[in-house]
C-alpha cells in the first residue's frame, strides 16, 4: 500500500494537481503535497491474503446459515476470458452482500478477488480496515469540486491497471431498492477508459454479473424507504442492530456471469478510428463512447438475469389492481410467465 501511494504521488498528473492546489490555497508545494498524501491514504486498499483466506472460511459457515444455497452460472466462460485481459467486474447492486458473495466465489473457485470501489460511507471504524484488507478502496460520492482528490483517485485507478489488478465497481452508484437496474453513473467507467487509453498494456474486458436473491437482507429497510422514510446512514450502531437479521433465512441466491464486453471491440463499434485521438486530453467521442459502454453493460446484466419462484409470484401479484388474485388464476399467470420466458 505504501509503495502504491508513493507511485500515485509521484505521477505527473498528481504533481500538476498539487502545484495547482498550492496556487489556489496560496501555500507552498509541501503543504499541498500533504493534502494529496492524505487523499491517497484515505483511498488506498490494503489487501491481505491471510485475512482473505481466513474470511473465506468464516463466510462458508455464514452463507450456510442464512441461505439455502448459492447457484453459480457461466463461471467457466469467465475463466476462459480472464487470462491475458484486465478484468473489470460490474455487478448489479441489490445488497451489501453483493461484493462479499462475488469475492468469496472468485476466491473459492481459484481466482484472485478484485479490488472493489466502495463508498466512503462504509469506511467505519474496524469495518473499514477489514474491508481495505479484503481489497476495498474508498471513494467519495462526488469529487467534481475537488480537483486534487480527483487527480489522486484517477491516478490510483491507473496504477492498479498498470499492476494488472482486477477491479470491481457498481455502475448504478448505489443499491437498487426495487430490483430494477438504476440509471448508470459512469464516473468509474470513464476513469477506466482513460486509464486504458493512457496505459494500454493489456486489453480490458468488462464482466457483467447478475446477483439475484429470493429475499434481500435489507428488504424491510427498503420497504420503509420506498414508503417515504429517510435512509439510515451506515454506522457501527446500525450494524450491531442489524445482526438480529442474521437469525433469519433468505432463500437461495443466484450469481450469473453475463456476456463479457471487450473495451477495444466496443470502441471500434462506437467510434471507429478512436486510436488517432486516443492520447488527447478528452477526445470528442469520449462521452458518447462511455455512455454506449454503460448501456451495453446494463443490457448484458439483464440478459444474465435468473428468474426464481419468488420473482414469478411477485410479478404476478404486483400486476393485478389489488395485488391479490385467486389461486387458480395465480397458477395460470405464473405458467404464462414461464412460457414467455422460455420463448
């Protein structure tokens, strides 16, 4: 972690941002450099293989306690794609269980868990340190108004690419309360594409991942929020209070790896001759290409969706005016939905 932070601070874009910060603050370079250093330490992961190994054993018992099974689809296709590529995992986001499940599955199937972009709201005492050692790096919800932080974070992502570290982030920005995919927030995608254009040592592949639950751990709080209650901020007290939820059972979970999206192929389709202006600060085609990439990823997540019995039952009931129907009608509606899905 220390060496990576030093590389970030020594990079030319960050040094320029430090000079500009010193000019704005009317201070000397060293004062601005300390600010950049603090930003880097606040962001950087602190991956620990012994801790990840220990957590894999602990999580095995945890999943068996709260779930009735975890089904995994199409992981073989991921294993065929990963060699020789810089892999970026882009799952849908329904629960805090998402990143634990995905990292656990990859580790137990013989693949290196990715570094995960996590919101700074999860950087809680003790919990934050554990997440860092599991590969999490933290980012603020918005840093457009902070050029120094933006430069440091962008350079950190570039350094991960240079070291061949796989990454994971949620392009929806936050957890979906309804199960539907949210509109993409393409900030991390844009940084990924910029890093590729700047340091394209290996081709980049985005791996969409669908994670579906029969019952979501945060279900009760989601219902409250959809009814108008304010979202509770993450805190140690809230975490301790939620431990009682672990006494319940949450059905089955399905993790499906969708059709991968190859960045070069996507740029060829969306832009054409993108290589001619790839080294420009911000090519004219950049914004449109990132938007097209985000849309393709979301489409491929939806294509990998797994429909479970709870989904079918809920869809049938929610499609009626009074959210209730006779048992025979319900069976026929579910059968119709199954035929439509099969076709």
